């Protein structure tokens, strides 16, 4: 379940640092098992607990709720042949593996425990720009892509957090603040993928003309399901001269309800050139609704009337950026604690296709714990231009991706966060406007997760999964992989 066995040690009073020290000492003294056999064949690219400083950095993941359940070692492939070797040895020694691109999986699936090892793609981080396409290795992050494109006439549809890795993000669909106006999800811009098969036997290429079934599945079918992605070639879009960010603020409960009602009323009338993300939080000491309007100089005239219709009590001075890298770096900081690798977190969400008055009232009046933030990320626009079955990503009719983001430092806070996140999730589901959940916000507490993540596409995904990485074969598996019968 959500609490790892190492986290239960903390609950019994053993300090995290002391526990980790004991784990490292134990592993130095007691090597053995299949993971040790795998390590003996991968030492040239492995970082082990015998290298404490290197190991500490190697095992770091975004969500520390899972950081104490640490792998026997971390392998750092330098090339495709190294990836193949890792998978073959894992298969031969019957050792579980996890793959890490950026390490931002909320449910902790980019790490594993001491029975297995992690394949970190950190060294495969090249970005190659060629005319109107960019080929990106799976170990790169979106900041690398934006940096490579900053001096060109193009922009890529990608994550708003530069530190997020390419691999998991794009394999889960990848919505972006550019999605509405620039062609849809990041996976919709994918022209081809290169992947190492899960058993390490060979490298395959997937595109609209080659391994079409795999190409379809990799566009939204979730990371870690089919093999190890090596790189993806993306179509990029002509970039505007300026990216503009305006914040609208509603400071009271009544104002927040008014703001949410107006958004809900005009949701289907907003021009696709306007990205309007919303957040409700209690950690400023009062109920505050913020609307972050993002658009470009090319589209500025098209969005002004929509912003005026929202009647914000407070409208900040627009911030203007000429660099998309600089813009995304600043934008990712907008909620303070959200993108820091410093505390355990829990995320639970669902896509919604409307925002009715009843839901606006609920969100405006619900008591939000100081540890929590309610986020609404704008969907729609060009995302809905693609059919539900055109890719593995099924939630094309969603207008917002809603989720609760909660942080906790102790068991009492954790229970409060889980209870609140589940309560709000249930309220949205019962409102009648909910669809499924976003696979990139994977949740180990989600019931019927296969249908929730993949909807009508799940049966086809299971067939493709059985072809490329069948259950019970090889070492690349996890609890919520496609086809698994695991339930929380």
C-alpha cells in the first residue's frame, strides 16, 4: 500500500537518517541474492551503497514518501547497448528493475526496493534539433529541450516544470500550457519512438509506418509498460516572440465562488489560445483562488475579452518573457512548495468535462487543510481535436485536470491529506462531470485504476502489452502495469 515498510520504521520512532545509515551498513556486510548477482555483471556502470555520496544522489526521487525503499544499486547506462545488457542480466538473474527518467512518478514507481535495481537514463540526455523536429533522449528533461530551442524559431509542447523528465511525461500523454493552441498533448507531437524491448533482446522503432500498434500505445499508454524508451522525435511549432502570464486573484470565499462560476459558465467559449490554470489553497492563511492566464503576443487580442469577462477583484501586471525556458522556470514556482524535492506528498485527481455551479460552490466553501492545494490544469482546445481512440490517451473531452496535491511530514498529516484528497475526489466523481484519472498522476489508492487511467482503450492496451512485455515474463514490471490484476 502507500506506506512502505521503511516508512513504518519512522512511525516507530527510528529517525530517517539513522535508518538509512543502518540500511547502507547492512548492505555492505551482507551482499547476496539475485540483485547481487546482477551487480557483479554491471559494476562498471553501477553506483552502490558502498559509494554513499554518489548513491544518495543516484536514488533521489521527487516524492520522498518512497525514498526509503531503496534499490540494491543504480545502473547508469551510457548507451543503448548498456540498456540491453541491464535488461538481459535482470532477466537472467530474475532481478526486478525500475526505470528512471526524471524520477517524478508520484506513486514512486521510478525506484524499487533492495531486491531490485534502478536503470537511470540520466546519461542519455542528448537533444538534437533538425529543422521543424527535435529528437530527445529519454534521460533529458524539458529544460534541456527548451534550452536547445531557445535560440531557434520553434517551441515544443512540453511540461511546465523544466526539471521533469521526458520519458514518463510523454508516455503518459503529457498535457502542457501550450496544448490548447499548439496541436494537443506532447504525445500528439510524437513522430517516432526508439525502444529497447523489455527482455533486452533488441531495439525497435515505432512510428505511423513501423510497429504501428506500439506507436499507438506509447502515445499515452504509460511509462514502464512496454520496454525502455531510448528517444522520441517530436514535431515542434513556430514560436511567438513573447509569452505572457497574467494572474487573477479572488481573496474571499464569495469571490472564489464567483470566479469559479464564471469560469464554468464560459468554459467552452474560451479561445483555444488562452490557457487558464486555477488553484485553491489554504496555506496563505485564507481561502485564495488564483487564475493563471497564459497566452502569447500572437494571441493577445483573442484572449483579452475572456479575461475581462472573469471580473477579477485583483489582476496583476502581466509578466512578459521572450525565452520559453525562462518563462517555464518562473511559472513552475507559482505555488511555492509544489515542485520541491523536500517532503513526502500525495496526489489524487480526476479529469472533469465541465464545472457546474454546484461544484463551484463546493470547491469555494470546502475547508482546505494548510498542507493541501487544489489544482485545475486547463485541457480542451487542440487536445479535443484528436479522437478518444486516436492514441492510448482516452480523456480527450476533458476541460480540466483536477487534483489535490498534499504534503506531509508525519503520520497525522499524512492521514489528514489522504482523507481530504479522497473526500474531494469522491465529491467530483459524484458531481456527474468526472471522467477518468490522468496516468501521469498515478495513485496507488485508486480503485479500478485500469479503466480509470485508460478508459475504452484499456482492452487494446492489454493486447499490445501482452505482445511486447507479457505479464510474468522478464523483470520490467510494477503493481499498476497494464494488464495487472493488482488492486489497492
